[in-house]
């Protein structure tokens, strides 16, 4: 699997996890504040969380870029520098 394919899959997975977490949080808040049934709360939360996926993509790209920057792991085919270089 190429690096760009792997990075794209990781970005999509992280974006989906962020959106799912916010969906669950919105469902909990809707259930508590609006005092509606669980199905209605999840429906309201789904309607509110759909745009969140588009907003979560830049966040996940930034997190993965930061991980690349500070990981110290070279790309495939690069030489690992010796200590002190």
C-alpha cells in the first residue's frame, strides 16, 4: 500500500471517528436537554453531525501532519541518520 493511500485511509478513519464522537455527544445532549426519546435524540444528532465530517477532515489532516513532523520516522527509502546528526 502506498504512503498516500495509507494516509488517505487514516485521514478518513480519523475524520469518521471525530464525527461519530460528536454524534454521540450531540445525542446525549439532545436526550438530556430536550427530554425526547432515544430515537429522536439520535435523529437530531445525526442531522447536526452530518456537516461535522466535512469540518473534521482539516482537523484530521492537521493531526496527521503533526504526527509526521514529530514522529522522526523517515519515509520509505530514506536513510535513517546516525545519532547526533
